[in-house]
């Protein structure tokens, strides 16, 4: 990172975005250390805004702070990750069943717009932007249900899914345009009128059960 483009008036926000982007694009892997002094030196700024940005990332669940050891990108065990992925599938299946009836024209238009932006991100090879849009897509489906408990569960799980690359995996080596098409297929499932068709589609997507290719 460099200090190019850093606005001195909003340092903490911009440092937050810089670190978040490095997590989203895979530059900072799960378990990697976030060194405040190093970031401050690279950006030619004081440590105060960096410290504030890291605190916000800890609060969001994307970074963990270990007393006397430092801060690290959130990492969980393979066993915990398996449970998290199962939970994601269950939450999304429940949301999809409801969203079949609650996703109105405005919601569907928003989802289609997100898919269009996802394709643009793939074309630009902007994996961080793609991951943000991937998260936005699934969060929007959950939000469309109007069920607060689903939204709260998703908010709890989302940081873990992001840091563990369970959403929009930057290491994915398959056809990235296919990933965009998978999301278009999810919209089709929501418009099918069949709650179980929608639930099955979202479960398969969340579980990575989409044939031989790995689904982010």
C-alpha cells in the first residue's frame, strides 16, 4: 500500500477500506497479521487512524485482536468452517423460501443490477469489488424477507464467510463468468414461484454443490 489518494480528513475511513479491500481480494489471508505500525509507515500517517480502523474491523468480526500478540485477519478451524457453511446454507434456504413471495419488482431489479455490476467487476478483474457485490447480493435476498432474526443471523455469519473466503473466493480458478451466471440462476429460482425450488438452489450455491466447479 502507498499513501496515494489518502484524504487527510477521513484517514480512518480510508484505512478501513484499504484493509478491507486487502482482505476481500485475498492479499491478506485468514490468520495473517495486521501490523498497525507497518501500515502507518507505508501510508506515511500516524498510528491513530490505523488503530481506529483496526478497532472497527475487530468490531465487524473481520479481524481479531489478541492481547500482547497483535491483530490478525479472522481465521477459524476447518471444523468450525464446515459448521459455518452449513449454517449459511440453512439461513439462505430459509430466506429463499420466504423471498419467493416477498421479493417484489424493486428487489428483483436491485438483484439484477448487482449481477450486472458483478459481471463488470469480473471483466475488470476486480476481485475485491466482486466479493463486495457477492455479499451485497445475498444480504439483499435475506433483507427482502423482512425477517429480523434471519438478518441478525446473517450479520453474525457474514464476517466469517468473508474472511474465510466462503464468499467470492479470490483463489477460485474456474470460469468466473460462470459465477455471475450462478447468481442470475438464483434470481430465476426466486421468480419460479416455488419456495422449495428457491431453497434448493440457494442451498446448493451456499454448499458449493454445483457440479465439478467450486462455488464461491
